[in-house]
């Protein structure tokens, strides 16, 4: 009887793979399958705003080695001081930001002999050439801008000592009123691209965080928080700030403090919690501002992150299921999409639907959908018929969804 069961099972498996070889999809169905698995990321990849990039810190006083570089991964908050990256030649520094539209770093600084005058500068990060553009004065005549930031459309905003938020046209050098906020020293400004708003911080112990709507200029108080370094003793707080605030995506900001607090920490805008990353920054004890820059093509596949369905493509050399690696090359199946990207996305889709009791049904769904995908690969000459059979056999034996089920 056991032998008969084994023979029946063997014949069933042969029937399954034979039917896979005989199946046909019309061109429209092939396109629909590929589009579905390619574009419905299903959280198989982290949002590009949260990919590994480079964090820069600005020294408020020195004119040499005054921009430091950190390796930083916002997914797991790994951070490590790398080196001093640039020397701007200006010692009075108040803020900086990267303009994705022209690839230049914009700085707000004062010449050594003009401490009460603040200028907008540009620096080419490749040549390190610094160009002085114009003195920055608010619409109402305030000569002390505190910080600056760009939105994704290349609009530049300044926060002034008077509480004015002004919008600046780089080409015409014209300043216009935008918003008015409460100012209590230690000002920081950054762009929240997920919610299309500015984030504004001021004061210390606690820090006041506000949002400024970019469509209307309306100001909304969000919450107050204490920096991690503030919690020195019960009921006693220091004077650490959030001046170096930089929004990095997914309702998360990273910040650094002036007043010699020598810390870098994150602020979760959803939970209102702070998380200390470094106590002892390795660069400057008072960091005036932070700037986070992500590689425009993180996975190096020739497709810009903003246009890439998988900006963090799975570039493994071979296809695999869990620890089972196949001797089949992982190729690009579409622009910006590897074959493993499609497998990962399908597995994520299957795992997301698991409720503890539907493992067998989901496994059948997985093999069925993968059969359609691999048929497209076969018709596109990415794999051979034998390789397709190998993939489907491995998939059938894989523990997917990645849980234990009978």
C-alpha cells in the first residue's frame, strides 16, 4: 500500500510539471502577469526614501573640514562616522541642503569678517568649487536667516530669526513671504516629502515641532519632545536642541544638537519618540545641520530610483528559494527588475496573506503564479525549458509561505 501511494504521488508530480510545460498564455496575459508582479511591490522593498545613503554634518564655526560624512542606514539605524568630506572656506555656518534638481549643495554661511551678514552659497560636491550667490534678507528686512531647505520641486525656503518663513527664487533672487511661526531660538527646518510640508523646530527643553503646509502656508503645532541627552537626572533637563533636523522618510527624522551636546538621534513623528544613535558624534560636538543624500540609482541598474520599480533590486547571482540556491542565473526580466525581484515580490504577496491555517492553499497559489511568471521568462528566452522545470520543482518543495504547515 505504501509503495502504491508513492507511485501515485510520483505520477501526480509528473502530471503537474507536464501541465506546466503545456500551458499557454496569450501576449496580453503575459504582460499582465509581469506588470502585476513587477509593479505591485507588496513591501518586498523598502521605500526609496529609506534606503542606505550618506549623511553629512555641518560644523557651525570652522572654515576647513567643516562638512563631515557618515555612513547611515535608516532601516536599522546603523551609523558610523566616515571622514571629513569637504572644506567650504566659510566659518559661520547655519544650514545646508542638497538640491536634487541641479546636484549642488546650498549653504547658508557668513564670511569671517561679516558675522552679521549671511550669504547663500553653492558647492559642487564633485569639484568642491564654492560660489557665493547673494546676501539673504527676509521680506521684512531680517538679516539673520537660521536655516534653509529644498522641496522636491527645487523651491528653496528660509527660516529667519524673526519667525518668518520665506520662499526664495534662485534664478531671480527674489524673496517672498510664505509663513510666520513662533521663534524661540535654536531653529531647524526640513522638508517632509511624504506629506508635502515643512517641518520646523525651535527651542530646547522641550523642542517645539510644527508643520507648515506647502499649499497654504498654514502652521500646525505637532508636538513637543525632549532630546535623549536631556534626560540627565529625574526632572532635570539640559539645553540640547534639534537644529540639525533632516527628514528621511516614513515619518522619521534624524537630528543633531548644538550647545555641545554631541549627539545624533532620530525622531519618530508617529510615536513622538526619540532614539539616541550616537553620544559622541566623532565629528563636531555642536552639529549645526544634517543633510541626507541617497544615491539616485542605488542598485546601479541604470534606472533612477524614482523610475525604478525595484530601486533596491535583488542582485544575487543565482535564483534561490530560502537556502536552496539554484544554478540558474538571475537576469533582468524587465527594466529595473531582476527575476529574483519578481520571486521576492510574489513570496511577499503570499506571506502577507497567511493567517495560520491557509498555508497549503497559499503554497498552491504560489506555484501557480510562479508558473505564469516563468512561462514569460521562457518565452522571452531568459531561461530554458529544463531550467523552468528546475525552478518549479524547487518552488514546489520550498516552504512558502515561510511558515510551518502540514
